[in-house]
C-alpha cells in the first residue's frame, strides 16, 4: 500500500535524464530536468507506479504505455499530435495512450503520481 502526500520532497527522487541512447524525448525549449521513483515495477516493466517531477521547459515524447497520471503540484499543458491540448494543475488527472506523441509544456515545476500499463504484444491504436 502506498500513500502519496501532497508535499512530496522532490529532493528524495532520483534524476531521470532526458538524454541517452534509448531516450524518446526531444527538448524543444528550456532545460527541463526530470526525476522520479518507481514504487512498483521498473522502467521496462509491464506495470509501473511511481512519482515523477520535472522543472519548466517544453519537450515531446512518445508514451511508452497507457498512463493515468494525477498532478500533485505545478502547472502544464499537454498537446497531442492532432493539436488537442489539455491544461492541468494540482488535483487534475490525465490519461495518455501508448504510442501517443505528446508535447509537454511545463509552466511551473510539476510533480505527478503515475500508473503505467504496457500491454506488450498488443498493437497500439
């Protein structure tokens, strides 16, 4: 059982760099810095539960699984490849689908709780 208090200490999270051989992120503006932790699963696991935090900036990524995320603090705008945008802040929940290309515009440093399910072998779309 996990409890996610509103006042999560970002300093307790591990750095999750955007750069790397397997990165699917493209930074568009600023210098966003991400960090997080897994409370269930791991980066390649079929199910992942944890906390993610990111500083201001804009980037795109391809979602690696179906993900339900609840914003604990901060403010952001998500825009999908069809141009549909969602603005979110504390208490808002967002659902993204595996394979969806999303632009993240972090207006105020964001912390979120996430649950990701990656149905390996099931086609996207």
